[in-house]
C-alpha cells in the first residue's frame, strides 16, 4: 500500500523537528515536503535545521529542499502545522481552501465552533465537526487541531474520571522550558528559579478542557459544565510537564477506585501506530512521576499518574513536545485516516 504524503509547516523549529522524528519510518505516512521561512527556502533541510534532538537528522529528510509556506509549493495529502499562532492564522486556512487536510499544533483555531479540538483517546466523535466546517467555510480541505500541551496531559487523565461526576478541577503545572521554544526562556532567567507565569497558558487549560470534554450533538459542541482553575509555572526542566491536580467528584470515589479507573482506561486505539499500549501509566512509588524518569514512557506518548490521594488529588506528567504537540497531531492524523478523512 502506498504511503500517504505529508508536508510539515515550520519544519526547522522545535515542534517541527519532533514531527520529523515522529514520522520517520512511519508505516502509513511519508514526508514529502518541508516548509519554513524565506531564509531557509531553496536549501537542503540538513543545511538549515539546527537539529537539537540528540541524534542525527533522519536520512530521509536531510536532502529534501525546503520550500516556502505556500500551498502551491507543496505536494502532500496532509499538512502538519508547527507554525506560531500568528502565522498559522493565515497560512492554515490557505491550505484548507486548497483542499489540504491540516493537522495543527497551533492555538489559532482551537476554540472556533466548527473546528475540532481532538485528543483521540478522549473525544474522537468531535471529528464530526469537519463536515460542518467544510460546509460553513466552503473549503475542500479542513483544519483539525490538538490542544495545548498541558491541556492534553490533564484531559487524558480526566476522561476516566467522568464516570465519577466531575464538579471542579484545580491544577498547578510545572512546565518544561522546551514548551517555550528554543529561544523562549533565557538560561540565566530559569536557572535556580521558577517563573510563576506563562502568558495565555492558564486560559488555554481552563477553556480547552471544557471543549474537549464536552458533548457533540451532531451540530455543535456543548461544553462540559464543571469549572477548571489553573496556575502555571515554568521550571528548570528540559522536557516533560508535571501537573498537580485536585478533583472534586460527585460520587466521592476512594483513591483505590480512581487508581483502578486509570489502570482500566482503554480507548481501543492500540491499532494506531502512534498510540501507546498504555495511554495512562500508574506509578505507585511515593516520589513518582518525575520528568527524567517518566516523560519517555510509551515513546513519549503515555501520560503517567501517581500520588493518588484522598481528595481526590494526584500528580500527572506528559512529554510536552511529543504527547503534547507533534505526537498528538500525528495521532490525530492516524485517526483521520481510520475514519476515512484521508
């Protein structure tokens, strides 16, 4: 079977490199185009990419000529967007109008009424918005988005808790510096320090979570009715967002019942190449999860949970540029293929 051609927008950046890593030797997808800024266009990817993932640039992309972010320059069936939100605002609709399926990591369109904000393990039925989107916007293609990195980690753990009746969620995040991009946090600003503010992050968690856990009635999303309150912090960790969660649940389950719900969580997606065998991993050690020890679980796609206590309180962790970014978009694309959108 011929592989599906994919293009990557913003291919030289942090998330763009993670896309390449996630798609290298993928059984369904093949990278056919890499797009970046004008200063990189016309050069081989290996010449312009400041590769930072601790390994050599995959040979399959090293000699690909980088093109500008232009639908007419790209031969692909699906586009993965690692663009900053300001550039995505105009670029992604341009590709959708030309018939491309755009799997976006950008925040630009996440909260639009007719654009699905999807975590395959949590709300696959929200893909139904695609048909509405195409009709509303008169597009031949479409845009599908994945959530903010911290939102993904939180929402995956909240899905198995819905059975207990979620009334409110409070979350305090400890977020890795890679979430701000290569040049996002200066070394002298983060060493021996914690920065108790990440612009726009708390608002994303508090709104995106309610859309993701909302119900799709065939025409629109009815947002979840509980309240989410977030406090976000940047910490001197390279990769891996840690979150402390306080959940008020109507049925007042015991920590053992919550642990059992996490362990039994099975969204039935293990046949998708990027989906880990265990989307939620429970650690019983008193001092886990930890970023250095747990962020690469399930090749970076598993969310790890521990310290489940009365309340209900627990700590969760996910790899922010894999589970929370590139890997999430690739998993969305795999779901799109399974559902017949590719």
